[in-house]
C-alpha cells in the first residue's frame, strides 16, 4: 500500500495517457467509440482525485503524497576535489490544502466537459486526444512542487488549448486562438525569466525550499537578495499570473476565447485554466515574497475593485449572453484579488472559495449557453426570449446558476464573497465597501440577461425546442449539486485549507495574522 501511495500522484497526473493510447488505435470513422473512450477516460483521474481527497489529512500543513526522484543532471564544472556539479532538476510532486481542492475541481469539470463534448462532430479523434493532453497539463500544474516541472505542465496546457479553440471554435476561432497564444506566451516568458533568476539565486527548483529560504530570517543565501530585487521578482510573477487570471488590462484575450471556443472547452477555460493564474499568485507570488505582497496589498485591492466594477458595468451593456458571462468572469476574479489583498486567513479562504465556486458556476453557465446555442443557433439576448415555455428544465437550471453567481445564500457564491469581503473589511474597509457595490451590479446584469432569455414572448421558431436530454442533464445536476454542497456545507472545502493558510498568514503579516 505504501508503494501505491508513493506513486499515486503521478498515476493521477498521467492517467489520461491510457485513454490517449486507446484512442490512437481506434479508426477515425468509429466516432461513437472514440466519444465513449474520450468520456470514460476522464473517469480514472476523477476517481483517483476523489480517493486522494478522501485520504488527505486535514490536520497537517505539510505536503502530502510527496514524490521526489532524480531526473535531470547536467554537469557544468568540477570542484577542487574533482566532483562534478551543475544543473540538477528533480521530479517532485506533492499537494497541500490549497492544491488538493483544485485537483478535484479539475477532475470533476474535465469529466463533465468531456460529456459536454458529445456534441462535437468533426475530427473527433484529434479533439479527444488534445482534450486529454490538456487534462494532463492541468493536473500537473496543481500537483507540481518544482518550478521546472510546473513550467512544463503550464506550457502543456497552451498547445492543446490553441488547437481546441482554433479548430473547433466558432467564426473567429483562429483570431481567438492566436490572441490566446500571444498573451499567454508573453506571460509564460515573464514567468520563465523569474524562475531562472530564482534558481540562479537559490540553486534549487523545489517550491518548498524556495519558499522556506525566502521567508526565513537570516537565511545565508536569501538574506543577500536586495529588497528591490525581491519586489521585482514578485512583480514579474504577479504580472505573469495576472495575464492568466486575467486582471485588467490583460483581459482582452479571454473575451475572445469565451465567445469563440466550443462550450466544453469554455467550461475548462473558465472553470480551471483561469484558476491557474490565481493559484500561481498565491503559491508563488504571495508564498515566495510575503513581505512584498503585503506592501502591494493596497494595489491588489485597487486592481480587484477595477476588475469587479469594470466587468460588471460592461456585462450589463452586452447583448450576447456569452459576453455577459465573459465580463462576469472578469468581475468575479476581482473578488479573488480582494481576498488576497486582505492578507489574513479569512480573506485568503474567501479567495480560495471564490476560485473553486466560480469554477463550478462558470462551467455550469457556459454549458447551459452551449445547450441553448445548440437548439437556437444564437446567444443574442434580443433574439431569444420565452425559453422557459419550451425548455423549462434548462431555464430553471440557468436561473439557479445565475442565483449562485450573484451570491444567493445557500450557494457557493455567497460563502466565497462573504469571506473575501469580511477579510478585507478588517484591513481596507473603504475598499471593501466600494468593492461590495459589484455584488449589487452582478444581480442587475445577471437577472436582466437571464430573465430576458427565459421569460417574455417566445419567437415562433422557438415554440417547440427540445428540453435537456439525458447526456445534458448529468453535467447540469452534478455542477449545481456541488454549488449547493459548498454553500450549505463549506467545511468540505474549508477543512483542507485551514492548516495550509495558517502557515502562510503569520509569515505574510509578520504579526501572526
């Protein structure tokens, strides 16, 4: 059993390879078989992630399911005794209370997105192979405990995403894919430079060792790093991950992807890929440079407020449901920044709740828009209306998802927003009050869009639309179930976070939080 646990994280990360290998030998014309393998292939990582979550020890703040193996060793020179020394990079994986929930989120949404991909009709083999390569990259990002490995997995998500948007998207799919690659490529370049500098300074790629070195007073190597260089590295990491999050003004690429990508890929993009940016800010930006993050907290709050209000105001004036939700994502990511800006346990917990909550909510809403598009061939609000008459189940779930997004008590959106703003009130009360206005605006633009879509006069051509089919009901019910579960029993997410955040907050504040 110990041997199994010692490689369990690697098995989870690379489990989609099994589905890739099987699909590689299935003839292209057997589309039904490819779809079944593509969907069933996501069940293994889902089951493994749930097993890891069930086996996770809440009382420990240390990394769990740790794996460390010699990997790359390149001798550069020799010491006086003739022993070689040079570049050494280990294969290192591990999860804690922050990364564990994100691994489960990734596995759940990937499985449901695979079910949503049942509507894909062209080049099925290439689609599902790229889908599973993307899944490997996403799982690896949250499992990596090594900068080099993290960067490889991070980059692994870019290539399949580029093709999934550029080949299977809508009218302007190629422009959206190119813009995605350009912005994320720039962010990756900035991140790589910061990683290289950190390695040259500390001679290690291990995230835990880097964090300990940079946050330990009097460390022989880290103490020689000037405050200016520390702030420069923090800023580089923040910008790299802010592009991914995205933070205004680095957000325009995300709007294109949300509108042009197929629904199942938008589920993954909004539900998981954006969260990699937030994870990077917490894990490496704040985790490596807590003092600089503390000094930058007010600017984090300012950027969060800009995201919230800018996204909410522009969401209100949109005529396309996809654009409403795209700007809504920008607005809700502002709440994550406000949680980080609080620099206390409650704020960080609110940010993490928002990351997971928005993952489920955005995946649900974009899946529903995909269902509506499939029936009506439009997502323009003015062309829709009265869908509740012909599609009552879809309309009901859409309204429930909207209620969750605007923070209705009893759903995950309420818990995340409450914690984030409560944490910020203790540090920057004026900023918290201004940011809270975004919640009011969220109710305005979401209810406007959803009610105009589902109620009112029904166009004649929409009188006999088919309601949700069994393959569509599964993702709707499962996603809404998790949204309600987190809302009524937040401890399921809060317990894994507690110990990890207790180790971060005293370092950040310097006064024990």
